[in-house]
């Protein structure tokens, strides 16, 4: 089965937070109250030939192919949704042990006031009906897209090729 | 889950898996995912549904129900296993005859054998308490006994002998049940092998503030069982004596290998394996808490009894067995691991990974932010200053949230792994 996945192009991201807001809206997250944001936007400063450059990075769970969080969870609270390939939390089984937080190199697992882990589920409730994830649907610059994995890999290769010539 | 007919066990028998825990289940999945379609027999001393030892303290403390201790609810075990032999602690492995011997004398031949029987608690040096039997925690039966002992009676006094990860988990179960807990350890600090003294001291203070009594740098020298009631009076090497309603021994674990008397399978601290989890005996593999594998931080082969290691070693063994049965060489070796831990005691979270021993060439840096204490150990490796170990100790705020320091633990662990891989 050809799967679609969320792809991010840092060159196109302007750091507008539309993705983070759409995510909160889709998942009914009240970050002022009890909620934990699933998507973050980081602003990274760097230097390039004497010029200061600012890059924006929209981050959420990457639903890794070899997801270490899946191996680390001792409670059966994490599983991969077969249809979408998303790594999904069952909060009712989570014991809040933080083993997933220790396993994830990206700092994605966050814990709510009830002690359970919460994170992006790649909007698998939307994608199973043919809609894109809320963050990708809203992105005004095309930085976040929902693409077939092969197409995304192909585009990445082409981008890399262009950077060489 | 069974794929195309890539591998078949030979005429000498099925693939036999001893044990039905994290390593075994993970191996079974990998075996079938790799396309092995031949017969598989699982032999376990427990029941038909695999449980997670990690969940036993949560169950004993009343945080979760019995049913939640079995984390593989979604797996189709009928597709994974042809013959499941339960309540049957394996008696012996006869590597020469390629057979395992069951308690009823039955012999099962194998084409490939995986030993994944986990570990059992040990209590080195704790005095005899007969006729009172102290509690331990590993299996569901242990968890039921601990739950029963802690349930009901409020303010029960419990001695937790051992200051390891499991000791702290037992302590949490006691506190959850309203017990009065005392922790006993020979070392000056708790979590001797994973916590830096700075962090251990802070953690000890936090525990005392939550009503835990600590008896550190002490040992029990004798114990006298109470008449008629449960518990015993323990005498310590500083001359003190104290009565406890219950004693729980959490002083470490040893691999379940009593049935491996066949010298063809080399056993040191655990079963000696190569990077594909192959033992010294032909066609015999081992994974999980029974196996000694590469600890990247010490460079030594040793048993690191952790859930994630068991899962990853099991997967490696399952894939290697499938490959060999299909006539191919296995390709994905087990890369090794570092010790890592996250432990909660009520609103306290302690996490650690790598090595924190102070020594020549190691630099320790401590910092405090947002109520969390972080200690990092750096060493020069390959000419670069590299993170080799860390502790983060955090207390949840009123709202039940841990600070930003806890969000970093996965990145720290990865940084340490990268220093070695
Ligand atoms: C209270 C507690 C808390 C823990 N907390 C953590 C934690 O927070 N994080 C972490 O990473 N690790 C933790 N661990 C360790 C973790 O549980 C183990 O590392 C992991 O379960 C090892 O998996 P395994 O498959 O090797 O062994 P197990 O899961 O123990 O499975 C062994 C299997 O073998 C069976 N068996 C035993 N002897 C025989 C025999 N003779 N014949 C047939 N079958 C047999 C057993 O019934 C069981 O099915 C904890 C352990 C305990 C006890």
C-alpha cells in the first residue's frame, strides 16, 4: 500500500504558526487551560557567510518507521495505526512512566495534567476519510504537505540535485 | 501476520520459544513479519496471556486494574503461535539432542530455540524470616500477593529492602496504598548505580518529605517472625530493631536459567550471545533479561534488565532465526544499549541514562531550572567533549506538570548513544 506522510520543507516555512493553531483547533486543545500542544514552531538563528539567517521549523511527532517509543512503552499504550502508519497513543492505557519521552530523540511526548502522554496522531481520523492532516491543509506556503511517500522522496532527491548544480 | 512461505522449520522440529514476555512476544512478531510460516511452540511457566512486569507495581498500588497488566491485547496470538504450552516451567535444554524437557518429562525437539525466560528477584544477604515469607515483585502472582498485603489496612508499615528501580516502584505502591514505608540499603545513597550523589541526596530529601523513612548504609542482621500476625521484627547492624507488617525484597534480579545445565550454552552473568543473539550452542538464541549483551557505556557485555532492550533483542533474535531458517545470513545486528531509566514516586520524576561515575577525564556539570535538577557527565571521546550520562530530577508543579527539563531527556539519551555508535 502506498502511504502518505507529512512532509516539511524548512525553506518554505515563514513561522506563521497557522499549523500549530489548526492542530489545536482540530484536536480541541486548550493550551491556556489543561491542554498540551502537539505541534510546535521553533525559530532557529544561524549564520551564513556573515549574514544572520532565521529558519522556522514546524515540529510534531514524525511517526518514525523504526519508532523507539513503540519499543519503549511497557503498557501497550502506543501502537501503529495499520491504515495510516501513524503512531497513536491510547491515553486510557498510558501509565505516565515517561519511557516514551526517554526513547524519543525529538522531545515529542508531552504529558498532560492527568499524567498521560499526548502527541500528534497525524490526524488519522481525518486521513482515513481522505482529508489531509489539519496542519498541512492550512499551511499557506506549502511548507507542510501531505504526500505519497515515494513522491516526497523523489521531490527531496530533486531538491538535493538542484542544490548541487 | 504470516507472510509468504519463506522459511520452514526443518524435520527436527518447530521453532521453540521459552518464556512469554517482552522478548518472546517481540521475537514472535519479528519471526512472522520476516515471513516464517513454519510451526512455532511457546513454553511458559505462566498463563496464556503475556504480562508486563513493569505494570505489576502500578497494579499492586491500585493505579491500574488486573486486566491492564497484559499489554498485547491487539496481537493475534493464534497467527503467531501454533502450540502454546502454559504453566510449564521448562526443566532442561538438551542442546546435543536439540530438545527441551518439560516438567512432565515430555521432550520437544526444535529447529531453533529462543531462551527468553526473563529474571527472578534475589535477596543477597537478607536474613531468614521464616515462617514469615517476605514479598517480592516480578510476576502477576507476586503482584497479587503484594496487592493483597497492601490493600485494606491503612498505615501498614512496610520495609522495602533494596534501593533499586524496582525498590522505588514498590515504595510508590506502598505510598499509594497509604502505607508507612521504610527503605533499606547498604549504600550511602539510593539508586547507587544510576544516580549521581547530588541527585540521590535531593531525591532522598524529597522522599523523607513525603513520609518515607530511610535506613541507608545499614543492613538487616536478623529477623524474627511475629506470632499469629503477618510481618516480622528486623534487627539492623546499627543495633536498632523495628517491627514491620510486611517486608518486600527488591535487591536485584538474576536470569531464569536454572534449566540451562547443558554446558554447550555458555552462561556467565547471563547467557553469552553474539550480536544476532546467538548463543554458543548451535541453533540456540537468547534475548531479554536472560542475555548479556553489549552495554555501550562500559563496553562490557552484561545484562541490562530493561523493557526496551528485551523488545529490541527479541526482534533481533526473531529476525535472525527467520533468516537462518530461510538459508540466509541475518543482517540486522543488535547494536547494544546504554542503561536508562525513568522512575516516578508520586509527584517526583527521576530519569537517567548512560554513566555518571566521576573519574579521570569525566566532568560533571549540575544545573537547576524550573524546579528540576539536571546533572550531566561529559567525557572526551574521539577528541571531542561528549555527553556520556545524565540525571534529571523533577517535581511536578501544582498543576501536575513537569518542567521543560523533562522534555530534554530523549535528546540527551540520543546524544549519549551517538557518542558510542
Ligand atoms: C516491578 C518491575 C518494574 C520494572 N520497571 C521497569 C521500567 O520502568 N522500565 C524498564 O525498562 N524495565 C522495567 N522493568 C524490567 C522489565 O520488566 C524487564 O526488563 C522485561 O520485562 C524483560 O523482558 P523479558 O521478556 O526478558 O522477561 P519477562 O518479561 O520477565 O518474561 C519472561 C517470561 O518467561 C517466563 N518464564 C520464566 N521462567 C520460565 C521457565 N523456567 N520456563 C518457561 N517460562 C518461564 C515468564 O513467565 C515470562 O513469561 C521492571 C521490572 C519489574 C519487576
